[in-house]
């Protein structure tokens, strides 16, 4: 059944592409030759070298991230430490081992997972809502996580409980948006979800503001404010292992359903005619995207613009086909956030909250990419 749907989808894709091409040729007849350069190729073939380049670039950024820092670790020292830790414990440099396995490696891995999660969630939401301005916090995940974390910080809970409350807050917020969608709008599901997300975000933002209002200005409030700006400074091995399994589940679900996002791009009627259960597909995408976004916000705080900017960059490089777009977004998101994290911890003596840098870099970056890529919508 699934193969027949994919075959039918491929036929519709080719027909739709041909219709769009012919329509554009008619519309642009008599215009300057440059007008034809704007045609959109939905099934743009991505060369193998470009796919390899994305993976190699991430690997290079990871190796450079070990080398940069107040305790630099060269690639040779990195491999020697890992080798000795596994096969020759007596020859291990304890200082190097501590810096590698307890500080640098967990942080790099968590940053990579977070960047990939925010980027792939943003790309999935943009495809599902058919809107280039959609980001992972559309349904209130960030607002709910902020409220949960601030509540835990207000009562002076442990770091693990702060992450747990942030995760639960994000999940509750998204389910609240889905529930409000059913209560407010029964005719347009996508519009109802957007409205539900706005309402939930407003409620949780009000709750967060109230917590900051009643928090001790000399003790709790600075801690709350710093968490809201986003940071990877407290990451350790435990954080990595806590988010690893949920992240892998979310990534797997989205990647397995990425071809359905292509079908949804034709509209509900076309997707239904091809045998795709639109409601169930949306529910699956929302669940998987919320899972990975909630994990990201729980360990890092609010890291904005990654889920909005990176999908557009990936779309400009590999095209709009979600079969390639989602993996490309993951690699680009991981590389981008890792570079920004390196700048955050090396640019000044005191680490800059990463949420500040992603906003400063993201705004001009988004303007440049979106200006040249808006024709893809």
C-alpha cells in the first residue's frame, strides 16, 4: 500500500511540476529572459558530493570545537585519549580525560542534537503549515518550557528537576494548543492550531512574567533570566543520555514520514486522494517535533531562530523535497549551532548566552536567505 502511494505521489509530483513549468512559461511569455530563472524545480536532484559535503562539514566543525577553548584538545590528542581510555587505561592523561569526557564531549554532542532537533522541527512545521515563517515554538513549546523551568527555579529545585519541569511544560503547552484548536476552530485545522498556539503561548508567557514578578530580585530573578536567555554551560554526561533516546525517537519518526510532508504540500484534498491520512500525519509530526523541541529547550533554555533560519538555508541548497530537506536541515542546524556555541564561549571571558547570539546572527542571516528563497514557496 505504501509503495503504491509513493508511486502515485511521484506521478503527481511530475505532473504538478510540468503544470507549474508550463504555467510559468505562459505567464512569463513576452517578459525578459531573466524571468525564467525563477522557476521552481520541486524534485531538484541533489548531487552526492553535496550530501557528503554536509556530513564532512559537521565533522570538521566538531573536531574544531575540541581544538578551541581554554583547554584545547587537538585531533591527535582526542583520538589518543579515546583509544587509551578504551584499551590502555594506564596511559591515560587524567586531566585530558576529564576535560574530554566530562566537559567538552557531552557539550558538543548536546549542541549537535539540539541544533539538529530545532532545525528539523522547524522544517517539518513549515511544511505541515505551508508557511515559511513558522518556527518550532509556534504551538507554545518554548513558552510552556519557560514557565515550567521558571517555576522549578522559583522553588530552588535541582538542575534535573528544572529540565524535567521544562520538558513537561513544553508537552502540556502543545497539547493545550491542540485542545484549544478543537474548542475554537472546527473548520480549518491549520488555522485552529495557530490560534491555539498563540493563546497557549500568551497564557504561559503571562505565568512566566508573574513568576519573575514574585521572584527575589537579588537571588532567584537573575538565575531565571539567565536560563531564559539559553546556555549550554551546565551540560554534562547525564544531560546527553537523558535526551538521547527521545531525540532518536523523534528524528526517526520525522524521517520516516518525510515523504508525507511532500504530499501535504499539495493540499489536503490531493493528499487524501493519494491515500494519506492527513489528520493522523499531522498528529504524528506534531508529536515528534514537540518531543525533540521539548528535549532541546529542557537542557539548553530558549534558543531562537535556529528552527526558522536553517530550514530556509537548507531549502536554498538542496531544494524543497523533504526527502533530502530534513536530513540537510539536521546537518546544517547541528553545524550552525555548534559554530555559534563556540563563539559564545570564546568571544569574551564570560560566556555569552547563546540565545542572544542566535538572534543577533539569525536576523540578518534570515533576511538574506529569505529574500532569495521566497520564490520557493
